C-alpha cells in the first residue's frame, strides 16, 4: 500500500536525496501511521472493555500514543523541510531528530504507565473474560503492526531517517507485545490461569526497553555522534585523488539534519603553487564534494615546503616518536621556524582518544624527545585528538 501511495502522491519518488521528496515520504508515513493506529485503538478498546482485560486496554492506549507519535513525526518532517532563514542559516533538519526523541520519550511514558497499571492489577486481581472477537482483534493488530514495521524500516533506510527508524522500532515492539497479550489470553482461557496482569507487566518491560534503545538512537545525533566511517573514508579518498593535493587532515563533519551536512578540512598543497592555482584546485574540489556526497564543504589550504630536506627528515623521525607513544598516533602541519634564535619545530600531534595521558603530559614528553633528536630545537605542539 505504501509503495502505491508514494507513487501516486510523491512526484519523482525515486529521488530520495531531494529534501522535498524526503519530506513527502515522512508526511506520508505519519499520515498512514495515524490512520492505522486509530483503527487499532478503537478495536482494542472495544475488545478490552468486553474482555475486562487490563493488558488489552493497555495495548489499546499504547496504539493511541503511537497515533500521537505519528502526528509528531508528520509535524517534524514538515518543519524539518522548511528552508533556511536568517535565524537558522543551516536549515531546520535537526527538528527531525527532536521529533524522534519525543517519540522515544512517549514510548517510555507509555511503558511506565502500563507497568504501574499492571502492578496494581497484580496486587488487586480481577478475572478477565475470554472472547474469540478479542483474540481476532489481537491477531489483526499483530499483522497490521508488522506491516507498519516493514514499511517504516524500508522508508527509514530509503531516506536515511532516524525518526522513521524509531517509529519502526516502536511498531516492532508493539507487534511483540500484542503477541504476548494474545498468548496470555489463550493460556488463561485454556488453563484457567490469571496471567493478564503479569502479561501486562511483561509487555511494559519490553516497551520500556524498546523506548530506551530508541532514545539512545535518536539523542545521539543531537549530542554530536561520530560521523559515518564510510563517509569519512570516501571523502578522504576523493580528496587525496585530486591532482595537486599532497595530503589532508582536520576533517570535520557537522550534521545539521538529514540533507544538511557541512564538511571542513585542511588540504596540503606544494608551496610552489601560485595562490590562484591552489584556489582553483580547492574550488573545483569543493564543487565535486557537493555533487558527489551532497555536502557543503569548506577547505583550508596548507602550503607545504617539499624542498625543505631537514623538515622532511625530521618528519620521519617525529613519526617514529609519535608511534612510540601510541601505534595510531601521527602528525601534520610540520614547520621548522628558523629565526635569529634557536629553531623551533611546530606541528599538530594526532593522538587517539583512547590514550589516557593528558594533553599536557604528551606535550611534555614530546618536547623532551624532540630536544634530544634535534640537538636542542624548541617546539610548538598542538594536540589534535581523533
């Protein structure tokens, strides 16, 4: 159904990199989610009242909260698709992450309320009534929720959406929790067991776990998670393949929401290049990164004096020193500053976050080693963690 609707309602539906197409997919997912969840809520509410089942009623209100979450998803995609303005020059894409966060919190709240109600019914038990109609409603709900999981997961991959991924996780958790309710309803009827309240408690714990996982997933982009290693590798490969560029460093990726990524990096070029030629190379590279990866790039030029033999030899020695500190350590931006006094070695030391030593301890250690290797050269060392 969702594929047919997307073809009917979304022009150029295959062009998922376009912001407007992404927004329309998000709106479509939210609208379908609202419609299906309201149907399930009405059906389960009726079945839960007839069967006097706290677990079915809890499941019904869980679907109502899902409808509210779909409303949030719909609103989020509409707001995230707004154009940049003076107050938000990088767009509104992070609103999608915020709506995903709200969906996750609503999952946790629903799980908490369900746990509280179930514990109350465990302490004050009431017999439930088996109904074939109620069982049929639960089977129907499981099928619908599994379908919602499949289409939300598919769309989340297609348009790379954290919000839809959270919705997919929520749909799968509903599918499992409703299955547990159905099993308990059948067992209670067949063997006369009072499992309804315990079933509700088990469902609540499952929902709480799903909500917590979704919360971590959606909060991560907001607090600044590490960029995709594949994107880093691809950009690095593309930059180093550019004629005229010797090396690169200080690659940073700033995520302002899906489709709103800014990349900054330093590109090393021979100092023999004219400023105009170096600018031409960088200008073409920035355009290529935008076209190939859909990112806005800002590239700083670092001129390297390839004819400075002393600096080249020293670079090799320093690299050995760096790797004695940590196998993954490295350096860049090496310069020998020669004035009227003692020469000074200036460079950035690449240090992994896994190394526990403080920046001050590392600088002190490197300063001593450099003085030994160079016969008393001074040093200016900047720590660059990665």
